[in-house]
C-alpha cells in the first residue's frame, strides 16, 4: 500500500504517449497491461487511456471499500454506460433508486426455492447436449457451452426453447459484443454515429435480438399463468415497497436482455475455461471423476447433489480465479474519492480487475498454477474477503451469483461423469477480453467417453 504525505500528489503510474496515453498498450493486451501496471506500481496506479485518466485499485481492502463500504460514492463507469445500446437501462447499467427498485422486482426470480426448479433444467439440457457428442471427436467446447447455456437461460428464465435459433442468436450476440468492444477507442462516440458497415451490422444484430426478446415477452403475456420463470415473475411483479406499479414494456425488454446476455455468456466462458484447465491437468480431472463416481454412482445428478460435490465446486472456483468472466469492473467517482493519502478527483474512472487481483502472489502463491485445493475452507479462511470477487460485491453483486454456481457445478457434473477431455493437437489458446473474458476463435478439446 502507498503512503505519501501530500493529498495533492499523483498516485504512481507510467508515463504515457501524448494524446493517447497507454491506449495502444491496453488495446493490444488489456489483461497483461493491467497486470504489469499493478506489479510495477503497486495497489493504486494512475494511467491514461486517450483523454481519460484511469485509476486501478488492486488490494482487497481498496476493492472492498469501493464495492461495499463506500459504494455510494461511486457510479458505474462510462464503459458500461456504453453497453446501453445493447442492454438498455437494465440491472447492469442502471443507477440509484431506479436500480434498487428494479433489483427488488427481479429478486424473487432468484430465490432459493426457484433455484431448485431451475436446477432440473440445468441437468436436462446438459444431458441433451452431451448425448450428441461422439467418442474421439475434436469439439469446439466454447461453442458447445454457449449453445448449452443459451438454451438453459432461455428455458429457465423465459420458458422458451431457442435451441432451433440458437446459432442465429449467437451470431447476433457476437456482432453486438464485437461492436461494443470498441468502447475504448478514441472518438468512439463519433465513430458510433457514422454510416459505417460495422454500425449497420450492429443495428441489424440488435434488431434480431430485440425481435427474439419481444417475442418471448409476448409469449409470456399470452401464456397468462405464473410458470415460475423469470419472465412471468417480472410480468407480474409489483413494487410493494415503492409505487406499487410493475415494469413498463421497455423495462421488461432491458431486464430480459440483461439477463439473457449476462446469464449465458459469463457461464459459457467459465465452463469453457474449466474444460480447458481440466484437459491440461489430468490429475485434477481424475480426482473430479473419482468424486462424481463416488457421489453419483453412475446416475444423473440432482439439485441436492450440488452441496455434496465439493471438489467439483473447487474446480469451478479455481477456474473463475484464473479466468474470471467479468474480468474488469469500472466505476466513476461521484465526488472526490480519498484513497489512502491520495484523493482521486470527482469524475475519475476507477478500474477493479478481478483478473489481476486473482493472480496476485500475496494472496495466491504460485498464482499461475491451477490448484483446486486453494478452495478448502482452511485455505479460504486465511485470505482477505475481496482477494476473489468473480461476481463483484456489495449492493451491486451479481443477482445471479447463486444461479451461476449451481449451474456451473451441475453442468460440470453432468458432462464429466460421462466424458473425459484432452487437449486437441496444435491448439493455441488465446484470451479475448471483451465485455466478458472468452477464448479467441473458440477452444477445441478431444472427447473421450468414460467407460463403466
């Protein structure tokens, strides 16, 4: 931690190129760039991306302060505001009273009793997906996990079957997210208004996604009855603590799009990285299979099994340590924001980077190593709470955190009880840090059916 006497002094950081600052280095390798900054300059680093000054916080105490203790001093950053063309004013982007009201309306869909109902759908869809796989196949596991998690989120949260159109929706999402990935370009706001082919493709992709979401909302309305999915809960939700009203059509669309995007892309990436890590670590994969054989005895997992699959959960936790899908969180200081002996001026952009903090050797010895035993209760007890924050924290912690853990553990169990994964020959795995942290160009593994 830094200590300096003058509150006017600038926090340490690299010298940037005039006008662009560190923008080129950041765009070339965002995760490596931020990791290098933290190693060289410490727990509070100042740098520039174009005309914007950014402050990276990289200590669990500073992260807890930003997410929990003084969360009300900060708002979401411009980077996420620029996700508005996709998710509108949903839970991901909304602020203040409106955000609290929307969260109250959405919360019942994620209650524990609901999760048990959703869990059966996790298992059914995972069984259906893996039944198509062939022994010896060279499979793009990233594509398979995206297809699976999209089907799960569509069914559990909207009670519709999008499997038939999954690839078309997937392509539209890909286009929308690629466009959104340009948000750190200088002159982004100007570029977004020009008649460029990429802007036209983005608009077409959004129309495709909007058509799907509006169709889902219409089907939910026509169905009339409460079916236990998120959409029917949202359609009937009334803000009992506030004005007693429900959501407008626009709010429904924004929350549905937010859940659809956040609810499948992040878990698809988390599962994809998990298979990659297991393929590279046969010993850990062997321990996983031993636990599944012992607990399940060859049967399909049930929701009750999730609590007994201890090593399975540790594998998933360690995967999200090394490759956190929500790899970068941005905030903006609503007022001057003191950090130690420094004061970050009002309007400053603050970065919290799970990818960097999760690989900090002070909290995770041998940080690059895949070691599920970091997640025993004893090992967790000696670490600061916010050394690990794959779902954020505080009042804006991901509303679907319990949903994601349950889906991750049960899907892992369903797939691994029947299949072993090995690295595909000649595969080069590269990260693509966009809104979420995925593998560039998919990720291939070799499948091997487990006998007996």
